[in-house]
C-alpha cells in the first residue's frame, strides 16, 4: 500500500474514514436498500484500490499516477449509476428487460476495473481465476458433455454481473461484506487502538512463556487470539510474528520451524470463534444457519487444531531441550489482570450472540463497549484523532475484502447461470462412484486449489460454489458440508506451493518460503483431518449425545498427541522407528474410532472411549512431568 503525503493523504484518509462511519451509522440506524447499501460500499472502496495500490513495482509508491487518478474517477461512475437509478432498476425484470447502451458500457467498465483492482489489492492469481471463469462463458458452447452451456450474449453477461442483486458485483456476497463483515472490521480496528492485540501477546507470554520453548507457544496462543478478530492470515503473521519469530530463533528454534509455527497458528485464527475471519457471516448468509450455531459448531475443531500445533511445539522443545522465555521480558500477572478489562468487548460480543442478538447488533454494542473502555487509560483514550485513525484503518482494511468479495460474487454469478457447479458436482460424483471418502478427497483438493492465494472469505465463497453442490448431492448435511469446504479453503494459506501465510512467515524468519510452507502444512496436519471426522461424525460439531461429544473430543486429544509424537520422534524420550510407527498407528486408529458414528451410537462404547482417552491423558501427564523434571523445569 502506498504511503501518501500532504493534502492527498488527508483527503484519502477522510474518504476511507467516511465509509467506515457510514457502515457504523447503518448498523445503528438501519441499513439501506440492498443496491444502495452495496453501491455506496463499492463507490467508496473501489477508487481507493487505484489510489493506494500501485499498478506495478515501478509505479510511484508515495503518490498515485495520472492513470491511477483517472481509473479512480472512472470507478465511481458505475456505482453512482446503480445508486441514483435504484428505483427504475428495481422495477426491471432481471435477464428479461433489455439493457440500455449506458448500462452496458458502465457494466463493462465496472467488471474490468474490479478485475484490475483485484490484481493490485489481492493477488494476481485471483484476477486470473476470475478471467478464467469469464473465458468459460465464451468457450462453454463448444465444450462437450456436462461442461456445455448455451451461448450467452455480452449484454446478459454484463447484466448478471452488474445489474442484479442476488449475485454479481452488487450481489448477496457484497451485501454481507457491506453489513456484517464491515462492522466486524470496524470492531477489529477499535480493538487494535485500545491495545487489545498487545494484551493478547502479554497474556500469551504469561500463559505459555515460562514453559519449555515458550516463545513458540506464545505464537500459538497469541496468533489464535489475534487471528480470531482478524480476517487475513498474512496480516496475522505480520501482527504477531514480528515479535514471536525472532524470539523463537533467539531461544534455539530453527528459523524455518519458527516461521512455520507462526504461519500455521495465524492461519488457524480464521477457524477460531467467535469471528472466524468474517467467513462465518458469509456462511450464515448462504446457508441460512444462525451465525451463533456455526461458531459454536466450529469451536471444538478450532481447539483441536491449536492443541495439535501446541503439542508439536512442546514435544520439539523437550526433544531439543529449549528453554523458557526470560521472566524479565514478561509483565506480571498483576498487570495482566489489570489489563484484562480489555476483553470486555469480546465478552459482550459473545454474550449477546448467545442471548440471541444478531451479529450486527452484538458487534455494534461491542464497538460501543470498546470505545467507552478506552477512556480508562490515557494511552487508549479514543480522542478525536484516535477515533478518526480507527475509522481510517477500518476503511483501508475493507478495500481488499470489498474487491475480493465482489470478484467472488462475479464467479458465483457465472457458475450459477452457466450450470458449471452442477457439472463439477457430477464429475466428482462420477469419479468417486458415489463413495463418500473419494468424493471428499476430490472436494478437498478442489477447495485447496481454488483457495490458493485468496483471502479467507472469497476463498470459501468460490470453493463452496463449486464443491458445495457435490457434497450436498452425496447426502451430507448443510453445516458439515460448508464447514468442510471452509476449512480447506483456509488451509490453502499453508498448503504448498502457494501458501501465502508461510511466505510471510519465511520473510520474517529469513528462510526458504516453500520449505517453510511444507513444514507449516505438517504442523497444521490436524486441520486436514478434522473436517473428515465431523463429516462422518457430527459429534465434533456438538451434535449428538453429550457422552459421544466428550468421548470424541478426548479421543482426538490423545490422537493429536500421538500424531505429534510420530512426526516429532519424541514422546517423553526420543522414539526409534518402531516407536514412531506405533504412535502413528495409534493416531490413525483414534481417528477411525472418533469418525465412526455407528460404533459410538450407544452408551457402552461411548463410556469405553472416554475411559480409554482419560487413561491416555493420564499417562501423558505423568510422563510429561518426568520429562520436564529431567530437563530442569519446575512442575
């Protein structure tokens, strides 16, 4: 992003802050008609993409060029048209009424400018992906079988992406971004300016810093906490990794492992309730499942994901005898408790969601709580300048989400009107012969490929548009089907060869990006397993008898520990080939039992599983205490 100077910086800052104020205003006093709300959203944010993001590496970094100014002005015209002409557009019949010449040209301009904005702001790969889908429209009439689609005129292509409000640029996905997502982005900015992120790091230091390999555990805890209110894995890496990665390196962790830990932990923040990188709000809109239900169902999986990274870090610390963090670098528990009031906005958010408030209302109250609590300390008081800075940051953070989600909306429009999603669903079903496991693996691969290089929300949107119909066609229920795709669209952030989060971690650690990516994906291995388990057994989604839920969760804790030992080659003491093979087999057996809903359908097997899991946990606790004592740690 450019660092503007002078009067232009002031004007752009006011423009960015204005859209954040608009979203907060509509959250309090009621949103406008869909086309107007979404039109204003795009009107403010699309021009900023050209003013703040250079076209090439040779473009000026402190000011926009004249072509950038022209494109920014041009970007306002299509949105202004749909706002001003809202009533006439509401009266027309979609895909039936003819388009005017002005509408045709404005639509073409809007589509082209949005693709260029995606190239600049998000990643070129997403712009290429959108172009590929547009190319499909033109070549589909010449394709055989299920990929065939009738010819679509240029006017209809433009109309379905520009003038309608169920998909396309101003469709439902942009609607979610312009309401739910926007208000949570503002909430995240307020949390940042009240130094809640700093509290997360300090809290993580006290909780995990005094154990073996403390800095890596700090990365796991702080990235999970911070990542849950952020929406971009790369941003999470830079927010917490600039502190944790150098600390890990200083205390003996391999640089590559340090970067991988931060990348895997930061990516996991997007599956961690209560916010889940804003993708859960889009899921709620698409599925009509209440947001609170989605967040609650995702809780156990997120805990297991972070436990799996934490146990790997712990075992490597014991294996390599890595020391704890210096107590002089940590604040006191007294100070942590004194600063704990910073969590009140999150408590307010979660409490209101549990009570039954909408995410919109709950987040608005949480922002109000964050604003008021800022006055308790001089350095966090929301003075007019700090308030303006928080709104400006919100506007800047919304740019990428706005253009990427509008681009995802175009993909949905193309897939919907050409029937491509049904075609791909047919291919998946045919290749898997209707057998669930091969079908899930194909959907997993599809979701990871489509999610590579994309932010969480558009990655999920595009992946579920393609993979969702296939899963529903196999008889999988709506929630596990969407969460399955959601997981793998997010895990694309640490899956080679693209693995954007790992590239960011490698940049800070000074290591090779691809090698860091492979190590990060190995750290995140539980994330690749959890979705398969909850598709086969929804107890992991908190659905079913309490005993089964407890048994499955405890069994997966033991399974995670065994898999960590197998990969690390250490459990209380170094493991040989036989020991690693046995722990790997034990881990696989645990996954198969946890995923077997029929086996755990009655009380007897449920109690037996709980007993076995508790015995395994007890063995680990005792063995771990001995290992800690042997390395000089107080227990």
